């Protein structure tokens, strides 16, 4: 921490020497955002406070995954990566409260309450927009903590575009990305491919399991994995006012775990984990009139998504299965063992979702801009051995309207309503309102919103066994759950000048009926279920069930700072303070007790210094030195996670181009965790950071751009003039 302070003071000490130079921070002043309102605004004029990770920041930082990027470039997120995905936290709230979008559409990949962020290719990200809290009526119940909108690269120039990116680093870490885009006449096509693999690593061989301390455990901190994805998008524009599209993706992932080929124990396995994802979408956009940012339009999207999760057996394994026709909980059901052999796989869950969205943007008289829409979502879960009947489903529909009122040039009022209808819990209306006052380069924002979140299909019906150290937990859904509600308040002051940007935000998020896994007496386990999982008829298991807490509260302060010393040298820094409180039912005392929300850290921070210099027309150097850190993370069970601070350096080397045919190369080299920090805490108590120590990597990027225009994803001249006048 002291090193960070010294570095910042040193850099600010340079400011008087460069004060006379007239430099404009173009990234800050010209960045356009859409997530908070669904309409385009310059970042400095966004009515709903939005944090942006720009293309320039992404290029300079060189993150290999979305977790890496969010950890290093914002201070509000915390991650605990595991086999089944990332346990992400924003503002004290976990995965199920964070809505992740790709170009405004929900990703689908929840497994056990975690999200597999490997679905998102970091090489295909144009920028990331983050809106914290349930501040927009455009989004549903998953957005109580906030919205992350991944804006992907769009290659819209006429002709052919192709690129290849290959990164290799420590632990045989390979990241491969390819794009092929073709635009001809009214048709355009873009194909993306990504491949990721890593051999995993082990930070410690110590593990507490089976009521003893093992000193030679085979379990890894991060297991070996491999995934790949292919995506295709076709676009057809029959007229200037109509655009139609169809796209799809296919994704596979394998996680290879320790094994001995004969039997399973706490540190070896008889099966690996296998995932299949697929998606398909069709839709279109109809422009109704207007110009530039005042364009009225209607969009229609229909999406189908599938996420399937399997055990893939690597050794002979015996499963205990209920006779066909019986149900879990039937004490008269008969159980028998079934042998599974290497190469076979068994479905654990298959989640499918169909969603339709119709929305429109309309600019009305008296400075009103209306964003209105309707949604329908159907979720279906197939889990033969993890639900009582083998399947479960749920549907939710919603209509919303949001109005931006900007009659006074210095004041913007944005208000919205969202009406939700859920199959199991009926109707609920949630209001949102925010206000922004402008004064020169200053912006002041206030916001209040309500949230409404119905229990997920898994929280209602899913059952699974979870082994952690010496404890075996049987986690159960609960069909008696109540919906969760929230009230979110925020206040923000922001300054955006030619050199300096600074922002301070305070917030409070209060949740009622918050859903969490809590310990319950073994007697609450449905009859026969323990036998199905343990295979021995015993009750040697600790039962946990999803239940509604009395209430929970998170509050915090986020601070961001940026300074442009010269056109080539800049710095950014961010700090986040967080405090949480929840009331948790204690089965031993039959009373509610006050606890912190698992994974909370009071303090998180990051900072980076970026330097870019073109030595000639054919060579440009970029250097990024960054640090990130966290104070102690608190957990109700298994102790707390250690505090840490990590340093990283990334260098980029852009090489030559030809006019008419653009052929460009980039070389990238970096070192992460420069000072070799490793958490050697015994499993399963290593809850701070899972870095393996110092890692190195190199990357080669080749781009071919053959067409009439080399401008990618830029605004038209008229749009630029509009925003500059604004």
C-alpha cells in the first residue's frame, strides 16, 4: 500500500511541469454510453451514473479473462473462482443479483449460483459499461446489485476483415482468438472463435478433510481446464430503415480433476466436469425517423439458450439410483447401484431459457424521451437426480416504461416503472427515479429505485451435495420461499475536465427477505434423499436449505480518479469501501443472528499508469504498470480470506501498416504478480486470493483489413457534431 501512495505522489508531482500544455483527455470527454437509459449519452452527461472500461484501457491492461479485467480495472468487484464458475460479488451482493449482458442481452450459464465467464471472449470486447444498483427500469430482477454490459467489437467496414490473437503463458496457459468478418452489399457476416486452456496449479498440498490434516493432498487450487466457443452473426439490411439479424453460439468446456483411476476420496475423483452451451437468436431493428441520437426505433429479439452440465467418468464409479416411477421422499422407494465406466457421462442439469423482447425509443415533444418495452422469459430445468420430479420450470413477463425529461439544459430527470408478473408470485410494480444537475464540468446525481426478485428455479427445487473440507453439505431448494425486495439509494458528485476526472459515490442497498443457504436440522431432509447421495443410508451430512433472511443491508463509498499528464502519459485509480450486515437464522439457538455477507472486504483498490509513444509510423510502444488489492475478506464458515496486493506490468508493441491494405501486428509481453504473492493457507480455508505467484505471458496479434473503410464502430460526423454541441 505504501508503494502505491509513493507512486501516486510522484506522478502528481509531475503535474506543475506540464500544466501549460493544452491536452484534452478525449477518451473521457467523447465516450458514449447506453446502458443506464437505453439511449446514447456522452459519459459525462449520462443521467444514470455509468462506469466505463474503454477499449484503450483494455488494450493497455492486457487482461486474459473478464475476471482479470474487472479485478484489475475496477475496485467494486470481488471474485472467488471455482470449478463451476466465478463467485462474483458487486456491492456486497453475489452472482444472482448481478445482471451480465452481451450487447444488451443476458448471458446464460448459471451453475449452482455461479457464472462461467469463459463464455465471454476478452479479445472481442470493445468496452464494458457498469451501472451499479437497480437504477434502471429497463432491467429485471437480476440487477439488484448492478448491470455489466459487454459491448462487443463490430466490424462494419465494407470488404474483408480478419484477425488472429494467440497468447501463451505460465501453466501452459493458451488463449486463442480469431475473427472473420465480411460485408458485401446488404449482407454482413462475422464469425468469432476462441480457445482457452490451462494446466492448473496447486498452492498447497495441505488440506483439512475427513477430520484430519492431509499433507499430501492431490487437490489443485485451480484445476486443469479447456474450453472453446464458436459464434456466428448474419445481418441483412433490405432498406436503410430496417436491419435483420440471426446469430448463434456453441460452447464446450471440460474441467479435469485429480484422479487415481481406482476409487474416489477427498482428494481424488472418478469423474471430470463437462459443460455444453448453445444459443440462437433472431431479431431486427426498424428505424422510424429522426436523425443521429434523436432516432426513433423499435427492436424485436427472440433468444433461446441452453446450458447443460455433466459428470464425465474417468474411472469406475457406483451411483445409487431410485427405481423408475418413484419420487424423492418416497420412503417405500427402492434404491439400487449402477456402475458407471470411463468415458460415460451423466447429466446433472440442463437449463434452457426462451426469451422475447420488444422495445422502442421515442422522442416526444417537451424534451421527453421514452423507452418502453415488454419481455417474456421461460426457464426450464431438467435435472433427473437433483429435483423431486426430474424437471422444473418458471415463467416471468414484464412491461416497463422509462422517461428522460430534459427541458432545462442543466437538469435531467429520469423516471421509470417496471411491472412484473411471475408464474408463482404474481404482480409487482417497481419504481425508479434519478436526477442529474450540471454545472460546468461538474455533475451531481441522486437516485432511488426499488427491486423485486423472485426465487430462481434452482432456489425453489434444486438439490445437490457439496463437500468442503471435512464437512459434507446437502443443499436443498425450498418451494416455500418468498420474493426478495430492495430499496437502493445513491448520491454522486463527478468532475470531468480536460485533464482531471474525479468521482465520489455513496450508496445504501437494503434487501428484505434475502435468500441464502442456512443450516437446518437433518430431520428436514426429505426421506430417501440422503441415501441417494451418500449411498450408505446414513445421516452423516449437514443439511442446508434456501431460506429467506429477515433482511440485509449493504452500504459503501466508491471513489475513482483519472489524470492525463500528457497526451502519452495518464493514470487512473479507484477505491471502494463496503460494509454489509444480514440477519441469519441459527438453527442451534432458534434465533436470528447478525452476520456480514460472505466474501465482503471493507477495502478494495486499484491504480494504473499508462504510457503510449509512437516512435515512428511503424512502431508504437505502450506500457501499463498497475496494482490491485483487497483487505481481509469475511466468511461465516471456514475462516476469513487474507488481505493481498498484487502488481502487474504489460507492454504492447504495435508494428507497421500499409495504405489501402491494412496489415498490422501487435506483440504483447507481461508479468503478473511481480512480487510473487501466494496464499498458502490450507484448503478449504484459502479464501483470499488463488494466484499461483509470478506468471509471465506473451501474445501475438495479426490483423488484416481489406476494404473501403478502416473505421471501426465509430460515430457518424453528424452524431459527433451533435455530442460536441451537447
